[in-house]
C-alpha cells in the first residue's frame, strides 16, 4: 500500500476516534473546599435601633457573604433576625436568619471562619433587633 494512503487512513482513524471520544470536560468546582470564601470585613450596629437597620449596604452586582456574628444585649431579654432587601431599612425584606433570642447573660455568637450564607447581588443586609439594648457585629465579605 502507498505510504501516503496508509498515513491518510491512520489520520482518518485518529480523527474518528477523537470525534467519537471527545476529551473529558470537568465542570468548574463551585462547591467545597476550593470555593470557600473568607471574610475580610467587619461591620457594627451600635446599641439603640429597634427596627430593621442596615448593617452592610448593598452594591450593584455584588453579593454579601456572611461568616459570622456576635450579638449582645444589655436588656434581660430580646430577639434579633437578619433580613435583606433594598435601601437603608431593607424595604421588601426577605428573612435570612429567623428570629433568635439574646439575653444579657448569653450573647448570640456564630462564626465559622468561612462564608455560610449569601445575600443576593445588590441587596442590603439588615439586622432587626427587638430591643434598644442590642448591639450587632458581623463578619462578612462583599464582591
């Protein structure tokens, strides 16, 4: 057989093999250790407000990722929740963390070091304390 024809047939066979068995495409890892988000920012709301109050302002196209919080209360009892929405008071709020109890003897603390919750892009994160003695600190990242 002519060497050129032989080479042509080999290349044709190789092309068919590549067409029938394309290279394996691996999806980008979107969950798990390689996709962890570390929090590099902190925000505070001082004692005083007892209505939905902005703790992290929304930025168009950016999400807020929450790693943890510390809530303290100078009163005997109280509650707080986290919501997100638009504007400084989270208009049209959506609950992120349901109502939690906090007393003067038991601060509410949650901190895992990496983001566990996410607020949609452009939304503002608000805290809703039930009493004027509640202060909030939150660890987050925003991008």
